C-alpha cells in the first residue's frame, strides 16, 4: 500500500543493487536507499501497535528528546509518523530503532 519495502539481507551473500534488479525484473520499481546522500531530512513511517493518545504522546516526546530530531508528529488514526531530522546527526534507521525499542518495552500498548 505504501509502495515501500525494507529488505534485510546478508551482505556476504547478496548485493543491494542485485536485490533492486530482481525487484525490477518482477515488474516493480526499486532503488537502493542505504547511504543515500540526498536525504532531505524528512521521514514518514507507519507505526503499528498504537492504541491511544498516550501512545502517540510517548512516541512524539521520545523522538523529540533524541539528538538530531527537530520535529515529530504521530497520528493514531492513520498509524503514521512524520519526522524531520538533521541528516548530519541522525538518520532513518536510528528513528526506526527508537520506535522499535519503545514497542519492545511495552510503552506502546
């Protein structure tokens, strides 16, 4: 639905460019985004597992405490988080890890 995918792979076995090529051979568009230098510092994520306004507040406040994150807005109705960050300080993987840690420790119900 979001036209996005995250692929985990073993770099000793597979190359990211080859994965993108396989996806294109299946008839989809694909590009490798890791180490993407042109990042504009904005990110939209789907966040599953939120059940209430408290979940939204905890995610937003936790993100805003992180160095390099300048804006965080989370919508319960759409399960989406919009984040603006300084690409010189942090990146998408750091943001995703933080949200995953919040879910792991059951801060999000």
